[in-house]
C-alpha cells in the first residue's frame, strides 16, 4: 500500500462521514497535507482583526514549537492572541519523531497559513493535519478543557485482510496500539511511541496481493498531558477502532489531543520503541488437543 493509495482512501472515508473537502498531497514531501477540517458555521471577514490574530498565532506556534523553552517540550506550543471578541486560541504539535533536528521541525507548521487563508479562508475554527504536524485554532477556548472528540477524522487503507482473519488481525493491531499507548503514556516525557508487531502467520490481503507479517504503529498525545489522561485519551481511540477498521491493514484516527496510526510499511523515523511478537493462532479445537491448550492465547484487547 503506498502513500497515495492511503490518502485517496482517507478522502473517501472523509467524504462519506463528514463531506470534508478532498485531501491532496501538496507542499513539501516532508509536510504532506493529510486532511483538514474547517468548522462550518463560524466566519470572520477579510482583513478583520480575527484574521490578523490568526496570522500572528500561526507564526508564533511555528516559532515556539521549533524552539526549546523552559518546561515546554520542543515540538509543541499553545498560544492565545488578541482581545475579545477576536481572541484566537491555538495549538501546534509535531509528530514525535519529527520534533527535533529534521527539516520538518522548521517547515511543517509554517505551512499552515496556506490552508488557513486558502481552503479554510474565513472560517474561525480550523484543524489541519499534516503527516508530520497538527494545528488547530479556534474562537473557542478549546485549550481550557481538552476534549479529543471535538475534532476527529479517520482514514483507512484500501487493503484488507481476508474476512476470516479480520478479528485476529484487529486483535493484533489493538494489542500493538495498547502497548504503544502504555509506553507513550508511562515511559516517555514526549508522550510518543512507535513500534512493530511481527507475526509468523502471514495475512493475505486484497485487493493488493501482499502477505503481511509486520504491523507498524504510532501513538501520540500532546506532551503537556500527564500519563493518566494521555492513556485515557488513547484508550478512547482504541475503543473506536473495531468500528472504524474492519480488517484494513492500515488506518489513522487523527485528533488534536491524541492520535494513532498503523500501517504495514514502516512510516516513522528511527527504530521502533516497542517490538512485539504475535502469539501463534489458537489451533482449531479438537478432542486430542483440548487438554493442552495453554500456550496459544490471543492477545488481550
Ligand atoms: C455547511 O453546512 C451546510 C448545512 O449543513 C451545508 O449545506 C454546506 O454544504 C456546508 N458548507 C461547506 C462549505 O461545507
Ligand atoms: C484587504 O486588504 C487587501 C490588501 O490591503 C486589499 O487589497 C483588499 O481590498 C482588502 N479587502 C477588503 C474586503 O477590505
Ligand atoms: C512563545 O514563547 C515565548 C518565550 O517563551 C513567549 O514569551 C511567548 O509568549 C510565546 N508566544 C506565544 C504566542 O505563546
Ligand atoms: C466486517 O466486514 C465483514 C465483511 O468483510 C462483515 O461481515 C462484518 O459485518 C463487518 N464488521 C463490522 C463490525 O463492520
Ligand atoms: C517501560 O520500559 C521498560 C524497559 O525500559 C519496559 O520493561 C516496560 O514494560 C515499559 N513500561 C511500559 C508501561 O511500557
């Protein structure tokens, strides 16, 4: 499954669920635009104070997220700009593996004005999801009470495992994402984890005829969250997975406060932080084996 196929399928899902505009891959390859959400219903006028506040906000998010500041991790920034009634609240976040030393660290958030004053011109509440960074701004103080359900979009790959394998494959993905969520929440200060699940059993896929042995995953919370809230945020996404990804071999749930992604190809930089080996599939029940069923336990959800 290549990136292009992925983006196209994301577009289909987005159109079906929320009639968002069709995503396209433009800008620098390092900062591929995945999708965006222009909240439909709240508008500002051309050259208004609100617009100039958005411009200032985006510039300071880009600058501050790329800079090391006391008690604020690199790769994350929040900001409030302007006086009432034109106040704008904003948040910018780099993907955990893109937050320092890469070209993206200085370029991804800086691209946000293209969408803000292009496709989302005039809209007051906007979220933009690049491959390597996320930004949201709003006339509502969404920073005061983080709610990951306010903005949430998902996409799934075109490729699926066979229907008979969907439950087992889904359980492996859930097990990987669960382990990554534990790691990100409790073992890091960046609240980011990447990892891989390796399976002896190959999963044949359609329509592409691949045999999938490795599932790569990534989860991330904003780094201002304590371990408990971060883990809780990710669990909310994990709980949605069965309904959203029914045997698809790739997918993402993108949101502001935490997000997750899995793919058969390796899509993150650096070595996986978590490596898991899938347990062997439970053999079909048979009278002979029934007294020895100790080893093959499916992974916990
Ligand atoms: C805004 O919402 C209305 C009603 O829900 C819909 O008809 C219209 O197409 C939407 N506009 C955009 C740009 O999404
Ligand atoms: C906004 O400002 C630009 C540049 O100053 C100007 O060309 C344009 O006419 C202005 N638009 C409105 C609606 O005032
Ligand atoms: C960016 O960081 C600087 C230095 O910490 C801070 O003074 C400034 O208020 C920040 N900008 C915004 C918009 O938060
Ligand atoms: C998943 O897909 C299969 C067909 O491939 C279908 O029978 C099943 O109902 C689907 N499950 C969900 C939860 O959508
Ligand atoms: C944290 O890391 C250690 C090894 O460094 C590992 O054994 C442990 O399972 C990890 N904890 C979580 C919650 O992932």
